């Protein structure tokens, strides 16, 4: 037997001014998308923005439902919309932010497990790592250069 360790490298930026301009812009699109979030139940408004290899930006937001599991996270709304609108176009980066009606979120909000699994497939289709940027409403930004830094031991198609 042997003990092993999984290392998940990521970068922390203290504020958006430290980001490269295209990442700072993507983050702004994600913040703007929170305004369209439909979250009457959680009051937790998530916005996301995807930068495509063709230069397009696709935004999305969480959409809730009275039958709770029927709602969908902002990340999946965005990634599925991007894939539907631009099939075959790689997704270079995804920014995710969250604003709450009940408190100020000043730490980065990390994507849920189901969204991470969708990111795995997006990367496989894109044939390149997808940069993932996470922020709350304010404060530091965490950046991951690829889904494997955010989700170790992924379930992948090669298992099938
Ligand atoms: N939510 C997202 O949009 N993304 C995540 O990664 C986690 C949670 C949404 C789902 C629900 O509308 C609200 O946030 C509270 O869970």
C-alpha cells in the first residue's frame, strides 16, 4: 500500500485589478448576469459568463423552480447555452459569482459537484483546459486552470 496526495493548484487574486483584462471583463459579465437570476426561494443570485474561442461571451444565471430540483445552477445554464449556441466551439474560461439578498458574500463561491461534472465534459469537447474564475459579490477571486484542479478523481468517458 502507499499513501498519495492530490494537489489542486489555484491562484488567488485579492481584487479584479490583479486579473488580466479579458478575465476581469469576463468577471464583470458574470456580475451583470446575477441581475437576471430567478432565485425567489434561496435569494442567492448566481451569475456566470463563458468566454468562447470565437470571442463570443455567453452569460447565464441560476433559475429556480417551486419544485426545487427542477431548477438549474448558473454554471450549467451558461455552459449548456454556450454549447447550444456555438456547437463545437471550445470554451476557454468560465467566471462564476454570487450575490445574496441576505448577506454580502465576500469569499469566492465554488461551483457545486454537478456543475463540475458538466465542466469535465466541456473540457473534453474543447480539447483544452477551461480556466474557472470564482468570486462572491466582492473580495478575492480564485482561479483554476482546468477542472482537474477543482475536482480531483473525475468521472470520465474513458471509464465507459
Ligand atoms: N447555485 C448555482 O447557481 N451554482 C452553484 O454552483 C451552486 C448553487 C444556485 C442553485 C440555487 O438556485 C441557489 O444557487 C442556491 O443553492
